[in-house]
């Protein structure tokens, strides 16, 4: 029983560390790279139609490309094709004068 409690405690600590790491990545991105922007589109190859689009700057651009890849994968799975691709662009936002 003692071994079970030790394993449960270790798992709980690992879970908390993962959550803190993800949260810290978002905070770090927002504080130090607030002018870094990204836009990702899921595009149908044949028609060029944009099926999904998402963009953000600073902490809002975390996981944008991963989310677009997941969306494209789901569409390809649903339609049994490889017609949906991801296109991402990054840029720096100009700092606004105060």
C-alpha cells in the first residue's frame, strides 16, 4: 500500500510540473515575444479554399501551428484524402508608440 501512495504522489508531482511548464511557456511567450505573430491556415490543395484560419501575437500564438495540423489531420481522416495542408506565416508586429 505504501508503494502505491508513493507512485501516486510521484504522478501528482509530475502532472503539476507539466501544467506549470505549459503555463510558464505561455507567460514567457507573452512577456518576451509580444511582437511575434503567427497565422496558420488549413488549405484545400485543389481549390485553394481556406478551411480553417487562426492567428495571434505574443502568448496568443502558442500552439497555433499544432492546432492547424490537428485540424488538417482530422479533415484528411474524415475524407480519406491528403488534400488539406497547413500553411503558416510569422511576422513581427511594430511596436506602438505611447
